C-alpha cells in the first residue's frame, strides 16, 4: 500500500457495491489502489488483485529454526555442557526431549509469524494514522486510489468513484 | 430485540438458521458491542465484581499464609505428596482448553457459530491458564525460586534443568500455551480496538482514543492488511490446535510416566484431552449463561442455538470420559497385575469411594439429560449441569491424584489425605482470581469479536449467503 501519499477515496455504504467497485477499478486498469473495510470481505482479495500472503513462509522457517534450536539446546545442555546421569538414562535421550522440541517449534513459529505480520507486512505500529472517515472501521467501506498510480488524475478518479456509486468522494492529502 | 425462542427457526438445520438474532445491520453490531465497553458499568456488574474481588482478597491472604509460613499449612504429606495444588492446577488448565478448541479448532473446521463465543472462550483460556500457573509454583514450596524452572545460563556450573523429566515438559508446554493463547487473543482484538479508537475519536474522548489507539497499533483495514492478517490468524489457529492437544497430553505425562498403579496408563493423553474439553465447555456454558444475564444484549449474539451446540459437545465428551473410566477398569483387570487391579477396586470402594462416585455421577450420568432437546435448550438446566460437570471434573483429578498415591505397592506405605482450611481456601479463592479477571475483561474489551461477527451476519437469512 502506498504509504503517506495522497489520492482519492470514495466512501461506500454497501458490501456488494464496494466489491464490484473494486473489481471494476482493477479491470479499468488501476494498479495502486486498495479497499478499506471494517471486516474481511469474501472475494475482495481477488477484486483488488492482492496476491496470496507470504506469511506461511515465515512460519515454516521460524518453526524449523525453533525445532533445530530445541534439538541443539537439549543435546548441548544434557550431553555436553554438564552431563548428569539421571536414572541411568542416556545423556542424549532424544525421545524424552521431543516434547521440549515440539513446544519450541510452536513457540518460535507463532511468535515469528505474528511479529513479522505486524511489524513488516503491515508496517505497524503507526502513531496517529491518517483518518478519512471514522466509520471505515464500523460500517462504511472505502476505495482509495493513490496518486502514484500511472492512470491517476484527481478529477477523473473522482468522477469514476461517483459512477461506481460512492456516497462521498474525498481528495486525501496523505494516506 | 431478542428472538431467542423464534419458533419457526427452531427445527431448521444449523446452516439455515441465523447465527445472530434480531435482524441487525453492520452498524448495529458495532454499536451494540462497543457501547458495552464505553458505558459506565451497571449495578449488576458492580455487584458481581464486588463478590469476585472479595474472594480474590481472601485468596491473596491464603496464598500469603502458605508462602509466608510454609507448605505445612496444606494437607500434603507422606504418602500423598500431590494434593490440592496439583489437582486444582490440572483442573484449571483443563478449563482453558475448551477456549482454544472454540477459537482455533472450530475455526479450522469453519464452524461459523464460533464467532460469537470465540473471544470470551479465548479470554477464559488466558485467565484459566494464569490461575492454573500459580498452583505448581505454590506447590514447589519455595515459589521465590520459581525461575529455576527455566534453563538460563547461571553461575552454578551452569546447572541445567533435567529435560528428561515430565515436570520440565510441563513448564515448556504451559508457558508456550499461555504465550500463544495471549498472542492469538490479542491478534483477534486488533481490528476491534481500531473500531473503538475511531469511535473515541468521533466523540473526542482523549484518554480512550490514546488507549485504544495504542492497542490497535494504528490498524487501518486495507485489503492487503486483511490478507496478511487472516493468513496469520489461520496459522495461529493451525499452530494452536496441535499445541492444545500437546499441553494436556504433557500434563497427563506428569502422571503416566510414573510407575504408580492408577497413573501408569497409556490411555491418559487422550483421556485427559477429552476431559479438558468436557470441563472447559462446561465452564464456557457457565460463563455464557452469566453473561447473558449480566448483559442482556448478548442474547442476540449468544443464542440458544449456540448454547445447544455446546451442550451437545458436553454430552459427547462426557461419554468419551465415561468410556475412559470403563476401559481403565477393564485394563486393570485384563493386565493381570494385582497392584493395578487393587488400585481401581480401591478407587471405587476404598476410603475415597465418595470422590469416585461423585466423579462418575457428575461427569457421566448427569450430562445424559442432554439427550432431551428441551433440556439442551433450557438455561437453568444447562447452568446447573455445567456446575455439576465442573465439580465432577475437579473430583476426577482428585481421584487420579489422591487415590492412586494413598495406597501404593506396600501396605506399610499407606495413609490418608485430608484437606485443611488452606487447601479449601486456595481452591475456592482461585475462583475469585478467575472471575475478577473475567469480569474486568467483560467491561474493558469487546466481549464479542466485532470484525468476526459482521461477515456471518447474513448467514441463514433470506437472500443471505
């Protein structure tokens, strides 16, 4: 999403209207635009042309890292750093370490996915993010076309929003 | 308006019934749920929290005495070295599991009805695990050294923890579970905090705006945001599902890995998980019944259909637990081990017969009333049953822990366990902690997920999808 760049935002009041509006906007050839919705709308990703999220790769890598760390850590502490004979069991008792390794896999995978989602993918936290319409987190829907889009022309985009059925159209200085 | 007993919907299959009653619009959902957080608390809530806090203060006094004077105040002694602390710990961890089941497992199965109760169930998980976590720490006798449970580089060698011990597995399982549950809960709340932030900004409430603004992290809700967000939520659900199964399996290893008759059983992991879901759903029903009384508007979100579904799960898991009780007896006989056989005869007919039969009646017999549809849909009945199930599930852990320990292989080693005032105080007081946290949550955080309920608003309506 185009951070802190101006553009035009149309405000819509209906879920189906915004979905078709986004679809039409994409088909018209706009690229740098996005829909702002209070809840996830089924089919919106395809309508806006958003690719599938890459977060699962983070989960995979972090989970593998957690697993390897658990394997190394239980081995190093129990068999290398200070081997202690407990009940005659082998120093490196892999089956007994599986629960620890499993929990560390889950912990690394979950925390890394959330951290990367918040800090990298979404670019949060943002202090005092720009607001166009306060109802966009409640019951209204926004369609924002950035001024960085190759086809951008403020007046034409405003007319286009009206045509799509926007309730209101705002020219936004910074979004 | 609530149309709970909407008779023309009553006999429709679930996917054709409206999940949310009262023909609400998207705006109504925002207003309904946000206004509860924004208003000054009502008298009912104040009375409830007054009671809960009194109990919490009592709990703090009991814990202060136990920590300050010593573990000798509690009933544990030779041969019953695991008593109220361990029983109550397993009880509270089990309660937490239904929350994860609702928020994660039902999410993976795309059960849309979970949306209304998922937030509160997840809150219940977090608070139940927090309540549970105190007990093993008290049980160690020297809680101020609890950090020794974690393997950190130290100047004693470094001396590491014994990773071969189920008790250390437990430390890792419970702390991972608590962490992931809190993160899952919080991630689910971010869009709702953004809603509250924007409402606070509209009403120019500076403090609310600052608090909710910080909690929402500046959430905006673009399609790209939602795309990553929903994927992360799905991943957390997919990670929580094996996690929740592992946690109670590992709790059961605390017992099953020992050689004591009555503990040394391979059925324990699935049996503990089924019992955890059973008791947790009972606690969800208890809490939802109370929420529906304290906050009437939630009757539209947590409808009788939701309650009925949970009652069905209670009955199913109750029978699973009953099956485990029966198969334990069968195996005790079939194994041919006289110690194993004696442990089970002693459970049912020894000095602790009353605890065994309390467990069986509460967990297996009483939930059978839910075969009758009218009973599944009757609030007073389900409230009473859910209380019985909670009592029964506490006794299940009591039976497993105490009756197995009190008579082991050598008759010279036998003895009895008596709960003291401090045992009862810690048990009863822990409810004060749990309910105080839960009531504060109801007042401070949207108790139904605003962003998750909106997409299911049209489910089951004419022309809906």
